[in-house]
């Protein structure tokens, strides 16, 4: 593998095509739509978040001590990766074409993942040490484990904000504080087949808009 250090350049460097694999990268890296990062260790530095992604990140370890781990837009995908932030969201993912799948996502200070515009999150472990673990401003989440370690009433598993329409399906939602909620926020969305632990109330003022009844085979339109 190779070693890249872009921390001295406020713009970092760009992957405009092809891939970088099996390397250590320090500083900001931007991955455009046809670019890929595979099997890399990436440490963000003085320039803010570690990766700006419009392409594909696969099997990477990404950490930022100062800002977000990954900011993802367009058709960006993060697969099979471990993303950590000590100072902000581990992942900000925005857009119907974006996807986060089979990842471990952790923030020491705020929402571990912040999803907007129907971003998709699946089969991932999402944890926050000091806040609600996930924020959905329209997000589609399924088969995820979402846990807040914050021992406070605001240490909810998932917080819905600003827009109706999030979907949370088949997730395991955990809080540390009994007064926190599995899902909170004055928004409506579709919640189904979730299991929750740690709280005394699943949700407070969130509205489940699923109105159909499952058939005898437990199939249901959401």
C-alpha cells in the first residue's frame, strides 16, 4: 500500500476515477462519482472531515478527530466500513441515491449518522456516546442496531426532524436512559417490526402512518 498526506492543503486531494486501495491516507480526500476507496485507513486532520464522497467507499476505516468522518452526496455509497468521529457526525448522507450498508458508525459527541432526502441505511450498527444515535430528516433505515449510550432523557435512539416520511423497519433500538425514546420527534413516518430496549416509552409525539393490516402470511404494505 501507499501513504498519502493531504493535511497541508485545505482542498485535500481528489479521486476522479479508478480507485485507491490498501493505503494509509491522512487529511481530506474527495471521491467523485466514478472513484473508489477500497481497504484503506483514512484519518482526517486539520482540514475538517476526512472524506467527501460521491463514489464508493468499501471496507475502509475512517476517523476524524475534528469534524465529520464522511460527508456523502449524489450516488455515494459506504459499504462494509467503520466510520468514527470524535467531534461531529460520523456520517452525513444526503440524497435518494446515497446508501450506507453493513457499517459500524460511531460519534463521541452527537448523532452518529445524519440522513436527509431519503438516504438509505441498512444492516449497520449505529452508536452515539453523547446524544441521540441517529437523526433522520427523511431517511430509510432497515435492519439496523441503533444505540445511544447517553444517560440522559435526550439520549434517544432515533430523532426525526423537519420532514415527514422516514421509514424505520426491522431495527433494534436501544437507549441507556429510561426516559429517552426509541423514536422521537414531532414528525410522521413508517415504523414496523422494531424491537426496543432501555426506555419505558417507545415514542412520544412521532406518528406512525402505516395504516394497512398484515395478511395471514404477515405481508404488509407500508
